[in-house]
């Protein structure tokens, strides 16, 4: 689909989905939700950082 196999963003998305599935399996707790939010923020910051490099 994407050029040269998986892009970095695709891998992040796959890891996020796997993490969510694992956490859903164990049952969501407040601590887990905080970790998920932190992870999403980190991943989105990373992706935006790559985008702003072009400027």
C-alpha cells in the first residue's frame, strides 16, 4: 500500500491498536487510560514533528 512497505506512522498505528486490544482484554483502568492518552499524544507529536521538518 505505502511506498517501501510499512511507513513509520503505519507501524505506530498497528502498535497502538495492539496495545488497545491488550488493554481491552485486561479491562480498562484509569491508569491504563492515562497511559493510552500519553501514548497517543507522543505518537501524534512525533508525526507532526516529521511534517514540520518540510518547512
